[in-house]
């Protein structure tokens, strides 16, 4: 049901289970124990970067199907996307399953967009079980958005490091201990940032807008949530977000964190301003956050997945980088 | 809402001086290695012109090998422009492209993308040489 300007309130939408798979650097990071599969190298048992990312997604989906004990016919749809052109990885990853696909794209906010689409379908009784997936791979993102992986040009400290990882979950109408309670669909916001090596600055305003709209639509204050978790604002975007919201009298200083800052140890790992990518928010949410909710260490979490809608062609045409943020509220029952 | 003001307040400023110093020292070291190689080749009895070509080829080979072993990008991150401006940067950009597009095949992958980064250097190198050549011809008669 629509609530307020841009939000949806769900009734009876739950996460049954989840699965995550990550690459080598994430497997060495502080959240390593929360991921289901850890690949020791970037190739993930494949012979190209794209096939490696496909393997990450398939590993998660296979594991999720096994965990939830559902057959292909019991799963209504797969909703998901990735950062590759034409959503290539998701399309190829699901070709071996006998399940219909809805491909979605919101850059690194794809994870939350897929959850919102799936939750709406379940909420409206158009589906009972939906697999949600999103992924990214450091090398596929590098070659598509930036330079060849071995190129030696120096990158500035504001750059982010694309996470190699995939996250899936099963959204269902059957009651479980984790509820998808509400969501807010983000508006595209262009803060006139042009630096493709500084996505945090481009995305923080969009995140602030979505958080503000979400709280207004649902009539809540920021303290309602134990954790407001942005996707990949990095060390540059985090203080910008906090400051923008402070100016609008919303204080999230004590309950805000960022998936990109959680997944790596920036002191020991050379990841510039932090992690990014559609796999960053999904691996952290479906791995770490799910565990925290299950263990009652968190009760109410607002995931605000952030996406810099960066297109290399538009950047070459001197355009700025629009951004989007979608919010999903998760509650432990 | 004035986002730009808040963004500017938190944006990281490039460390121009430190980066410049690193570039200067590292770029200088590449030049010293080149000079030492040149003198070594001359000492070995190779003519000055041939020794120059041989020196450049050696530096390109080393840069390409370092790229292939996955070391060059880490060195480049430290040395900034110091490794990008010398011929090593050019070699790296071509080797990195060749490696990156190997999977798409010899023709459509490697051959099509080899000059993806280096192409601009070649195009403007040839164009500026052409223009300067004309100017030289007009004013100095060749």
C-alpha cells in the first residue's frame, strides 16, 4: 500500500533465508565470517571476469534454493540485476533455472530496487516466493566503467573499490523472523558532481533525500531505527550525508553506517575510500545484517542502497553524475 | 537545499605537493635507469643510436613484464605521474589493454582494444609532429 509521497507499506512480506558469495579481498575483511561462500581468487573458478561474476550469482542462488528447500516451480520469479551492460551477468546466471526473470537496474542501488519490486509482488499476492539477487565484480566494473585492471594510472583517495560479491534472498509471504516492513522508492537527484572517481559526493544528496522522504512518509524520527545503513557512500559520502541531514534537523550521526565502510578494513586493506557496487550492499545486508537481526543484535534496520547512475558516455559528454537511493525497512519479529 | 557547499566542505583535496614530489623522484629514477642502461649498451660496443633504441626497448619490456605480473598498477598508484609520463606508462597502457581483452579473442579483443588508452597519445603525437614539421619547413626550409 502506498503511504506518503514515495513510500510503500507492506503487510506480510518476509525474508525466508539468504545466501552470499564474495571474492578474495572481502574474504579477508572484517565481515568474512558472515559470508556463505568465499572465493580465494577473482576468477571464482571461471576463465573470465564476467563468468566469475556469473559463478558468484549462481553459487548464491543454488545455495538459497538448497537452504529454503523449494523447487523451481515453487519459486515464482527471480528479480535482480548487476552493473554490467544489459544486466549481462544476471541474465546469463539465471538461464539454467526454470524460473521467470525480471531484470532491474539502479546501479549500486539495484539490491534495494530488486527487494522493493519483489516485496510489492508478494504484498499484492501476485507471487508467493521470489528470489532477489544483485552482484558486482571488481574487474568487470573496472573494465566497463574505468580502465583495464592492470593499468597503472594512479587513482585518488576519494575513489571507491568495487566489491566482488553477490547476495540473494528469498522474499516470501510465509511468516519468518525477518519482515520487510516498508520501502521508499528514490528520486533521481543530480547534485552536479562530475568526478567519476568520487561517487560518495555524487550519491550522498540522493541518500539524504530518500532518508528524509522515508521518515516523513512513515511519520518516524531517525531514532526509530537501530541502524540506517547506506550502500556505498564511502568515507567521503558519509560525513556529507550526516551534514546534509543535520541541516534539515535529522540526526543520524549515532545510528548511521555504510556497507562500503563495513566490508573492508580501510587501515589494512588498500581500498581507497571504501567498498562500492551492487554486490556491496547485498552481500553486507544478506550476510552480516541478516545475522545481526537473527541474533537480536539489531531490531530495526533501514537499508538505503545508493546508486551513482554513472554512464561513461555521458561523462565523456561532460555531463554530471545523477544518483538514486532506494530504502527498505527490515524488522526482526 | 544547497548540496554543493556541504559537499565541497568534505571533499578530499588532492595532495598536489606530495604527489608532485613522488612523481618527480620516481620519474627521475626511471630516467636514471634509462641513462645507465644507455651507457652500459654503449660500453658494450653498441653504436649510440642503436643503444638508444635498445634502451627504450628494454624499459618497455620491463614495464610490460611488471604489468603482466600485476605489479605495475601498484607501483603506479605510489609513483603517480612518475610512472605514467615516461615510456613505461605507454607500455603499461598497451599491455594492460591487451591483457584485459585477451578473452574476447586476438582480433576483436586484443587488436581492437590495444590502443584504447594509448591511441590518444599516438594520434596527437602524429598530429603535433605534422604541424611542427610544416612550421619548421616554412620557417627553416626543412
